[in-house]
């Protein structure tokens, strides 16, 4: 009897919940808790379908809950060991200098998107349509990547953002889920959503000064770092997901 379905379901749950909350789910399974108890304890609508799929797989393949708990714990531990080795490189936009090789932001950004297999999370202050990025995002959605982009809004920027809404930059990419930092959840009315990053599969993190605009990734003088492996990509993704779960980041409608 193939266990590939169960293993895929376990990986999906671990990606949706993150390491700490996957261990919580493993604890529930170890204590023999069923699906409804798990859904109530986890209380994460984004992970609910993955949890249901996992429990359905356990039932179909008659896998004991205790064995599933051990597998989840082992999966989390194994993934943590794989992330011990970290590679960090600098990324630049703008003018190059002879004799100092640098990785251009535009190329690295599309590589991060192209490399995503399951999940892509991004944050930006400003955004404008940039066709190479739009093409990469459409391809990611088409291959089943769960794409979330957090943008600032003109209302949230309180007059500091001109032109169209940043969210409009992704209107040509159906399937992208857009989020914003709700103004009513900001403790200070002068606070802005100023983070600029992209994280793929909790394994690769691009973090820097560049917004998701052509001028930022190609023409401006911008700097950033590309982190592959280690705990930074995982922690960044988990933080974004937790902000979503708590309602600090909210879906952007319309």
C-alpha cells in the first residue's frame, strides 16, 4: 500500500502550519484526537483543508495516529537539519562596478518566483506593473503555487503614495491573493507597511530595499540579500502567516 498520499499530506500540513504548530498537531495525534478536535485546537482556516486531507489519508490507509504524530515530528526535525547550511549573497539594482560581480535584483526576483513549488509570500510598499514579474507570477499560479502578496494601500499610506493603488499592479495575475495591513490594526496612524521581501517555500528569502516596481528592481540604486537555507526564510514566512491568522494582515477585496 502506497504511503505517498499520506506523506504529501503531511508535508502540506507542515508547510501551512510551520514547525511549532505542526508539533502541536503531532501532539494532538499522539493523544488520539480526531479531526474536529484538531480543527478546533489549531483554529487556522488557511490550514483547515490540509488538516482534513491529512486525516482523510490516515483513515484511507489505516495509519495509526501515533505513527502519524511520529512522522510529523520527524519531518519537522529533518527539515530543520536541512536548513542548517545557509548561503547569503548580496543583491543590487542600479549601476555595476568593474571587478565586483553582483547579482541583479530583477534577475534574482524572478528566480525566486520561478523556484517556488508550493508557497510564495511577498511584501511591498509600492508596486507597478512589471511584465517579467507578472509572467513569473502567472506561471507560479498555473503550477499550483499558493501566492500571497502584501501591499500598502493609498489609504494606509495617508497621502504618501501617488498614482494607482499598488494592488492594481497584480490585476493581470489571476489567482494571486492580495493582503494589506489594515489601518485600524495600526497602533500609530503614521505607521506604514514598508517591508519589501519575497520568500519561496520557506527556503529562499529575498530581503532588501526594492519595491515590486521596474524602477526599483532595474534602475534605482537598491540593495538586498538573498538567503538560501537556514532559519531566516522559515521564520519570515511563519511571521507573515501568523500576522494573517491574527487579522493584522487582512485580505484586500476589490
